[in-house]
């Protein structure tokens, strides 16, 4: 009987312990904290200490390297923009300086050419005065010669040079045939007279020479030349 009562008391004590154990409340004292860190969320316990990160170490290293690379790229881009802006400013300044230099040179060349023509005008005016004052023919001729010489000097100073035509073989690239005259076969397609001189400016033809071309009605050794004056339609 006593043993049965002891067993029942032990059972009740065990049941009381189970009831007491089931009634125990468990409180989670950890706190979730949001911040601006790359992870965005970190967990702290009641004392404020952050729990260890659950990311592998190599992932954290890669993220750190990525952030460093992004910062370096942003710095390089900023420097590139600065260099490009500086280069654009320098290019604009050089272009403007070259344009000013070209304009100044054109003005100087124009002024020099006009100045070279002033003596020509002076000679013309002197020739006119000599003719109006009843001067001699020789004085008038001297004035005209001075005028012609002044023109030639002005053209030469500007780079324009005459080229020889009389006695040369006719070349339609350089000569303009005004008329023809009959000549012996040996002088066929040769320039026999020059009505106005031709001029070059360097390698550029300013004006062809206006000439008379010899033409033979008999066959000649040079009759096969392609640039003949008799090929021109009059």
C-alpha cells in the first residue's frame, strides 16, 4: 500500500514538473537593425552587439573589391571629362588663332599688292598730263613704258610670271589660237605671233597666251602630233 502511494506521489510530482516546464515563457531579446551597410540588415542582441555575418569571407572580399573598382572607375571618368574639356578649349583657341593669323596675312598681302599698284597709277597720271600739256611723243612713251614696267613689277611681286610663247610649238593647254598663217612644213604648228602674253601663278595657269599659229598645207614630219592648231574649229 505504501509503495503504491509512493509511486502515485512520484507520478504527480513528475506531472507537476512537466506542467511547470510547459508554462515557461521564452523571450527573444535580439533586435533587427536597418542601416546603410551593403548588407542592409544586421541583427543585434539585447546588449547591442552585432551578430557575426553569415556571408563567406571570399564574398565579402569580392564585394569590397567591386566597391573599390567602382570608385576607381568613377575617378577615371571624372579625370577623362576634365581632360576632354581642356582639349576642346585648347582646340577652339588654336582654331581661332589660326583664323586670325590667316585674316591678318590676307590683309597684309592685299595691302602690299595695292601699294605696288600705286606707282602704276602715278605713271598713268604723268602720261595723261604730258599728253594734255602738249608734251613730246617721247615723253608720252616714257610714261607708258613706266606704267607697263610698274604693272610687271606688281604682277611679279604677287607671284604672277609670264611665259614664252613666240617660236614655241602650239599647246592648247597654254595657248589660245586666234588665227593661223601659212608657213613652210618645218614651222607647221609653230607659234608665229603673240597678241597677248600668258601668265602663270606657280603651277596654275592664270591666262593662256593669245597667239597666231603657223599652218602648212603640205605634209610634214610632225604632222602626226595630236595638239595641232588646224584641229581647232574656227
